[in-house]
C-alpha cells in the first residue's frame, strides 16, 4: 500500500506535474533527489594553487604575460648560483617534451662551484610541507651536453636549511622522467624547492613537480586532501565543472576544450585563465570525474556552446559584444567533440574514447547523466545556431543525457527572456539560471518558482548567492532554499557559487569556502548548503508546518521533505527576523516515524561571519529532540533550524 501511495504521488508529481501543481489541497509531490550540488570553477585560484595538490608553481615554464601582466617562463622560479658556480639559464622551445607543452628551461653549467647551480621554486605563496610526510618529486630532463648530470633536489625552510632531499643522475639525451620520494623532516608553511645540477654540462628541464602522497583518497595527480574533504563534507549530489565563464573563455582560442585536459599531464594544453592567471589543466576532466565519483556526486560538465564569452577582450559588462562563434564549417567537428565526451565518460572500453578513459585507469563508465551546453551566453543568432547544432545531435544520439541550456547571467532581462523563449521552442530539457543578488532579494522572491510552468524546461539554478558571507546572507539563502525544495519538481538542481577562494587571490567575493596554503574556513553560507544537502528528501509535503501566529509572516520560511530511503521526515524552519517565532508542526499524515529526532540550529547575530581568525563564530549545533504528532516549535531569531524526525526504516 505504501508503495502504491508513493507511485501515485510520483505519477501526479512527475508524469503530470502541471496537474500536480494545480490540484488543490495536494499534500505531497515527488521532488528532485539531486537538488543540492556544488559549482566548481577555476576562479580565485580554486584549481592550481588550490584544490589541485601540485606544490610547484609554473612547473612547465608556460607562464606568460598573456596569463597575467609581468609574468614569464621563470615566474615563481629563481636562478641559483651559490658557492661560486656559474653558467646560464634560458627558456627554449625547439625540442619540447610534447608540442602541447612548448616551453622548457635550459641550464648550462660552466663552473659547478661548491654546490652546483640550478633553479629554486617558491610554490604558490610558498610550499607547505609536514614533518614525517612523503612527497613525490618528478622532473623531465634531456641531457644536451655531457654524458650524464648528477642532480640534487632539496626542500629548504625559510632559513635555507635542508628539510628533505634526494639525488639522482640523468641517463638520457632524450627527455626522460625522473622520480623520487622525499620525506620531510620539519613542518613548514612556506618551504622552497631547489633543483641543482652538480657537474659541467647542459640539460633541458621541464615538468618539475612535487605532490604530497597524502592527497584526497591518495590519488596520484590528486587533490589537496583537506580542501577536497571540505567539499565532500557538503555531500553534494552533483558537481558542475569547470565553470562559469572559464568554460566559454576569453575569445575562441581560450574556450575550455575537454580533450586538451586529459592524458599524461605533460601532454595537456595549459592556457590563460579568464580570471587573470594560468591553468595548467593538471586538474582536468579525468580528475574532475574521479573527484565526483570519490565523493558520490554526479558529474555535470559544461561545454562551450560553440561561442566565446560575450565579455571577451575586456568588455566586462552585461551584454558585452566580444562573443565570437566557431566557424560553421568547423561546427561538425565541434559537435563530435561533445559526442566524444559522452563516449569517453560512458562508452565501453572497446570504444575509441572509452578506451582512453580505461587507459587512464578507469575502465568502468562514469555514468554521465547531465551535460551543460553554454554558460551565460548572450542569446544571439550565432549562439542559437550553434547551440541547436550541438543540442539536436546530442538529443538524437543520446536520449539518456539531460542537456542543460543557458539563459543569461541574471534573474530577468533580455538574455533571460530570449534564452527561455529559445529553450521552450527547442524543447531543451533543462536551463541554467544564474543570479547574484542582495539578501533582501532572496527573501522577497521566494514565490519565483511557484508559478513556473511544469510542462516547460526544468531549471538548474546553476549559480546563485546573496552578496555577502554574514549570517543574514546565509539565512536569506536558507529561506530561498525552502522555496527550491517546495519547487523541487521544477527546480531539479541548484548550486551556490563560487565554491572556493584562496586568500590574496580572489577575483570574486563572496565565496563559500576560503583557504590559504594551510588553513580552511567554512562560511555561514557553507553550513546552510550543508544542512540542506545532508537533509535532502525526495518527496515534498505541504500542510505539515505553519507559522503559529501569522501565516503570512514574511520573515518566516519553511519546508517539509521526506527521504524515502531512510523514512526520515525533515523540517526546515527559517526565521530572518530579530525576534523568536513559533511554528506549529503536524506530523499526523506520516506513518513509520517515531518521536526520535535530531535538531540542528544555525543562529547568531545577523552581521556575524567566519574568518581565518575566527573560523567557528557561526556553526550549526546539533542536539536530540523528542517529536510528537503535533507540536509547537519556537525558533531563535536569525536562524535556520533543521528537525530530522527519524524514520523506522
Ligand atoms: O561565479 C563567478 C562567475 O559568475 C561565473 O564564472 C559566471 O558564470 C558568473 O558570471
């Protein structure tokens, strides 16, 4: 009987969602089980120098003034000639490790001196290392002059003392990868790595790399463990990557092309990051998909829609005109590139691209379900033509994939209107809405999705945030998220943005998680996302919670969902006012629950926010609670309260 009731609700809510919405007194509907995910973009040094655990900055000498004014092949490097040695250092491109990785350093040792000569790397704001931990060092070297070169690698503390080292001797005139493990003897926030040549001769050097062995899930070429864990702790149902504006890039040549980011790291194509720095692509599509799998999130890659960012070339304003389209005669190849991505992710090992996934160490498919096409593109005839070419082919060849279209950078306006009109005309299954607004906007617009047509495209709220990290911002977002749950039949996915920001390197504020090389702090916004994500349901129930005094109190927001796997009934109660308020709760419609409940409260002063100095000023507090069929619950001022009434399953 229970199953039949569930099926009926599912049919009403999903197969005939419009009817479901219009029926009066309906008490429940099926909602998306994937509602809360994360948005990852390489902005604010989120990837290189952030989540990607590589400790050497500019490891392949590819930095250039195009990436960032004043940068060059030796940015983050220093030429070392200690102990009266001398020689010469240059950058060359004649015979690289791989054509995709054109620059390399050439070191000529004329006089070796007492210590040798070489290169020193200062990492990303220094190299953080921990005593007793092991680090994987590697480098590509080609012997250009002389038969072999004795090499020394040292990690130095700030005083210049050695805190870890290894030695090896080169053996090849061709490019060869040398690897070693270095055990560090002293913890340091800001060490440096020195690579010294110890005999006369000439060597070419590229891909100087140092990784902690302790990466997230101990992956090779992996992710910074503490940062990845902080994201995984959000229990996201999906992860969108690699952006954001990074996807469609600063001009056609800067689009994020997924094929450039897979395979051996020395063969990947590094390029300028649209946010004013450099992307090595060391964190590429394989690593993104693997991270998703490691944290149990569905992968949601977004590919360019065949057009570059309308703000390309520095026209940073809404409606910029820098958008350029891939030549139409090149579009069939581009469409194939998108099809190849699906084959790479899901195809059998016997397929061309499935074989490449297997060769990278993942023979099993990644179970790709969603593909975003375009990011906030200006809805021009050029965009529409190219989007349609991609969309129609993907839809025809891969009906199992949900394509997500794009409707501009704002909650309304020209691109929003045109984007929705186009999506409805083309029957795009889902569209990606973006908006960054004041907290007051989120409080005032909670009915936004109540009236969305259930028969049209579904919504992925792919980027949103209120402007700030104070508790008030987070509470406004929490209030809004109750409306996302209420409309979880039409809003299928949502992700706060941006996710990460490295102190001293932010291009965008606010963000959800702030970090430096050694420390991380979680914002109040993080905790709101986490409370919703870890308390998701797949059925929405109305008529369970009501404000005790004034049903129309605009300071209050609330939702009730049930998780059909656990049987838990979960209430979210939001109070954005400065005084206590009460809710009446009626659980009598639910079978299979007892009185055992857990209540988690996030509250404090409206202006309070976390920081590196005070990371725990705002933090949820959990306690046990005894629920009843009917009860009144008083919530604190400026608070999110989550009551999880445990199911008997
Ligand atoms: O999230 C930061 C930026 O905001 C994204 O790159 C872009 O899509 C949006 O404008």
